[in-house]
C-alpha cells in the first residue's frame, strides 16, 4: 500500500509539474504574442511617420519648384525689359537743370539716369517737344 501511495504521489507530482510546464508555455506564448503585437504596432507607427515625412518633403519640393519658377519668370521679365531698353537709342538731355535720358525730344519717353549711368525708370514723356513728367506716387 505504501508503494501504491508513493506511486500515486509521484504521479500527482508529475501531473502537477506537467500542468505547471503547460502554464509556463502558455504564458510564454502569450508574452511572445504581445511582443509581436507591440513590434507590429511600432512598425506601423514607423511606416506612418515615414509616409508623413515623405509627404512633407514632397510639399516642400513643390513649393521650392514654384518659388524657383516665379523667380525665373521675374528674372526673364527683367531681362526682356532691359533688352527692350537696350534696343532703344537714348541720349542725354537736361531739363530744369537735371539730366535725363530720352528716346526723342519731340515725342519720346523720358527716363531717369541711375547712379551707374544706366537707364532708370520712366519718369515722363515728350509731347510735341514739351516735357511732361508723370505724377509721383
């Protein structure tokens, strides 16, 4: 009888050990599942952040391209204006003690003279040989 009791106790102890091992395995599996879930969430967050960054960079690139296009258009307009001015023959005239450039003393445009002696802004017109200045803004 003692042997039977010992055997039963051993069997019970083995069963308890098996149950404990099964519980530990189940806990480990749960932990692994939680870790995987956390990793997946972290990956998703990283992907979302990368997408947002890419969108922001794309927007910035578009804005820069627009700004560059605007600057180029402005520069081209200025160059065209300078070329148009350069294409006109001007000569220096003195009106009321001040020097100006004009295209024609009868019916021409009157320009200011810049400090570097280039053609400045249009300041008036000759109408039938009479200098008529634009009103200052």
